[in-house]
C-alpha cells in the first residue's frame, strides 16, 4: 500500500487453549507478530494460570511492547488471548489497548474484539444512564459490559456471550477467556474473519490463517457467521449459528486488509488479488512497457495484470520495511511524514517506460499524486494508475475508520477528474460486477457498502467516535449545528 489516505482498519485477535502443560506466551507473541499488519497502535496478551488471569498491554508494536525482559516477567499459563489494535473508536492510549480484563461477581474475563458495533452509542448511553462507568472510549468495552451484565443472569460465560450476541449489532469477531474456558464468536453477518486451528491437542483461534502458520498450527475450519465455539478441558462445543438474512464478509479483506498468504473463508487472498489484476487487464487495457505494483497489497494484483495483458512485470517501487503501514498510523501528520520516506522508485525499471501502476484502492487521494510524481521524477514517460477496487464513494461503519463521505475523492469527483488530480495519464478501477469474481468458484456473500452504499445492516444513526477527546468549544459548536 502506498497511500497515507487509505482505510483505517482494524484489529487482530488470537486465543489458545493448551490441553496439557503451560507455555502459551510464546505462541501468542508469534501469532500477534504475524497479525501485526492488522493493527500497529497497541497490543496486549492476557494469560490464564490456574484460573487467575493476568494481562499486560501497551501502546506500540508487538516487538516493542513484548521485549525479552517483559516476557520473562510474565506468568505462564494454560490459556491466553492476544490482540493488536488499530482503533476505529477511541484514541491512541494504553487504556484503549486490549485485551480488556473484567473482574466481577461471577469471575474474570479477558476479551479481544475486531470490528465495529453499529449500536454501541445507543447501548453505552443506556448503560451509563443505569449507572455504568466506562474506563475506555472503545465499543469493545460496550461488548464487555454487555457480556458481564448477561453473565449475572445466565449460568455460564458461553450463555452470556450468546445472549449478548442477540443484543450487540454490527461487526465483531471475538475471542474471550474466562477462568476455565476459551470462547470464539463471530457476528451473524460475518463481517470480519475468524478461524480455528490445532497444535497437537491444543486449540487456537485467530483472525487469519497466517497466524496459525506462524506457530505451526493446522487449520481446522473458519468460524461460521453467527457461530460460537467453546473450548474447555472436556472438549470443543460449537453452538449453532445465529441466522441472518444478509451476510457479508468485508470485501477489503481480499483487496487489502488480509495478508496474501492467508486463506479467508476458503479463499486464498493471494489468488483473489491475482484474479483482480486479471480482471483489470480485461476491463482497462493499457499500451505500456511495464507493470508495477504498489507495495505491498498492489503487488499480487499487478502480477495478475501482467499475466493477463502480457506486459512484463517489474519491481518499480521499493518500500522501507522498517516503517509501519502508513494508513494504520492514526494521525494524518504522522502518515504524511512516513509516506515521504517510505517509498522510492527503481529508476532502472521505470525510466523511459510507459508504466502501469496497480494499487489496491484510493480513499482521499492526497498521496497518489506524490507517487505519480516519484515515478515521473525517476524518468517514467507515462503513468497509468489502476486500482483493484471500485471507487470508494460511501462511508463504512463496520470496522474501518471512514465515516465521512465528504472526505472521499470518488464521492466528490468523477474518475476522469481523479486522474487529473493525481496527475495520471489514465486511471482505471475494478468494476462492481467483477467483485464477486474475486473468490473464484467459492460463492461468498460480501459487504460492498463502501462502493454501493448498500449495507448488510442499517448504518448507525449517530457515531460517538472520540467523543471524550473533542474540546468543549467544538462540542458546543456541534450542538448548535444540531
């Protein structure tokens, strides 16, 4: 990915239940390291040792937070859950880091969440009016409170989570740990991925299969939309999925979010991106000398474009691997600074060439012009920019951080105008009708709301993102406008 103005998604979750012995910290660490691309704000690990749950979390990358010294001080256990975060609600601070640890009358619980609730504002207000006190600004805490409230009325943690799934709405893939159980659950629409694996007799859950590969776990299956799976010393129990009329995995898992070596809901991410490139070559043919991809998520699509078009593939942009994914850095000033030193053109590839640049998507468009300029300064005669996604015209409320359509360049400009704004000789987008072809022979309903404006569930009436970080004067101005 080359742009600082892309989608701001998401989180990675992991859980492990060790059937015998202990030693779950290393596995959780390596799994989170493999899921680092899903969030670089903060991370944390909660460990269960003989029913006592301890947790360490902080702001930073997995390798920064869990140093050798820190890990040597952590108490080993039989179960663990881990999380790496990009926050779509709540600001960057250690309080908003996960796992969330809750201690209450019926015991302790550690919770990890990927996604966004659409009724979080409504639920939080209802709970606060009843006397609840929240310590974070995340909707994940709303989930934790809902589960805790239901736990006081039910006979088990799994019954409480199941009851909560009838209350919370929107996108959530959860891994929760009690004193004796590990629970994984996925929302009925299946917005975010979640899978189950096995290491010997040990059971693991993860956002992506790449985390299973990192720890030598064998993939068992994906958690179904609306399903809950419970692991105890007595075995594994799968609760029947809650039904939903409209299911939809976020299509951006295949276009951008997931790692290319992952398999999401039975579909190889790498192959999906190759298909996108082939489809682009058919719908947007260009007379060019070389095809290059924008690191990293544009590389596979560029290969597909090259395969289909016959135009040679080349390495045209080099990314500084020691800078995190630009879009995941929460502040625009940080993202802009990183982009300036993140990419450099390979002059030998692009000089005096007509270049096809394949990228995954464009949101605000402020960085594409910089990349086109980099290529021209390196001697490219022509730069044709092709995106492996349709124009992003609508807000997303289910785990990404784009809820203002006015900030979307495709919402304000035609494709021709976008091409002129970024300085491209031509521009192309994946066609809407081609989105369903990304998964090949697997028929998989997907959420395409950011392109079409049609969502599997109603959009929230209001958002409360960063409500407690807004200065008083701005709050007064917004209230006057309302």
